[in-house]
């Protein structure tokens, strides 16, 4: 092989190597900022019952129509909608990773390793939306009950560890139940657990969505009976396979209720977006 041919081969190989490197570099740059993960941690009102919640059971046969608002939250995070939360979510797409679970308080969510599973996967600029309180306040259920101070302490833990990963915590007051009603207005059933979240928001300078107030106002406008029949799990016998005798439940949502609450949460994110400062 002549020196001239060898020289040309070396030039060709070098060119191909550079082209391949640049191509891979561009692919990496394009793939570097693809998706923001939005982790949801909380209780049954936020849970996703349809996707592997009970993998050995058919959701449509054993749980439907119960629906957590996190189960229908993804539809609010399509590409066009993300423009309205561009300070919170800077990528062109977002994925909702719903880790909420029925019956969990802040304490049991932590003790069962559910928070650790989220923490270990957190990346910079991911969001963590946390909504507890329903089960923390259950004094008659000692396996899940958490005092106000304990509740605050676990919220502090979730917030500080989220920030340690350069992810963004957003705390929510607990969503309203469909009681009690006084003079046609839905009241706060969460007592001091509602205020505790607001206290932590101020103490730790963390973003807050007051979902309790937003949902109380929304259901009040719709009225007690309409809300009970259309948004909460109240229906007569024979309508759904999972509830042959019907259901009377003013805590958990039917699909329409879950969708409206998810909309309220997204509206809250849009409000935060305008005042967002990098923590």
C-alpha cells in the first residue's frame, strides 16, 4: 500500500470518527433536556388506581369509578399547556409519576420506604407535589395518625431532601371532603392540619397550593347535592360492578371530581409560575 493511499485512508477514518462523535454529541444534547418528572406523593385522594395500583386485580371490575386526581393529572401537562408553567417546567414535555397511596400519612409514607424510592430517583428540576393530611389527622387509627408537630416534621424532611437534589418542592393543603356544610357553604374539615401546611410554606419559603380552599370554593359553587352526586363516590346500587350495593363516600372522587380537582391543582401551578424564584 502506497503512502499516498494510506494518507487518504487516514483522512477518511478521521473524518468518519469526527462525524460520528458530533452526531452522538448532538443526540446527547437533544436528549439532555427531554422531560421533567412531576412526582406526586400523598394519599388516596391523589392516587392512581388504574395503573398497577393493585396489579393482580382488574381496576374496572374491582375499584372503578374511584379516581384519584393524580390519575388524571397528565392530561393537563400537554405541550401547549406547559407554556403557562414555563418557569416551573422548562422542558417541552412532563411526565406525572404518581406515587400516592391510599391510607398513607406522612409518617407511613416515609416508614414504608415510599419516599426513599422517590428521593433516589429525583433529578435536578424535577417537581415534587406533596398532599397529605387526610390520614395524618385520623386519631382513631393509630397505625397512621401523626400529631401536628410530627406532620410538620415529615413535611420539612420531604422538602429539604427534595431541595438537596436540586428538585422543586410544592406543598398542598389537603383537598376538601364533601362535609361539613353550613348555610350552603362547604367548611374546612381538616382543622389544624390545613394551617400546618401554610405554616411550613412560610417557615421554609416553599411554594404552596391551597387546595383545601380552592376545592371548598369550587364545591360550594356547585352545591352540596350536585357535588355529592357528580364528584364524590355517591351512587345507587347496580351501577358499577365494584359496588353492587352502591356507595356513600364523601371523601373519594368519581372521574369528574378527580378531573376538576386536577384542574384546580394545575391552576395553582399557573399562579405559582408567575412568582417562581429558583430555590
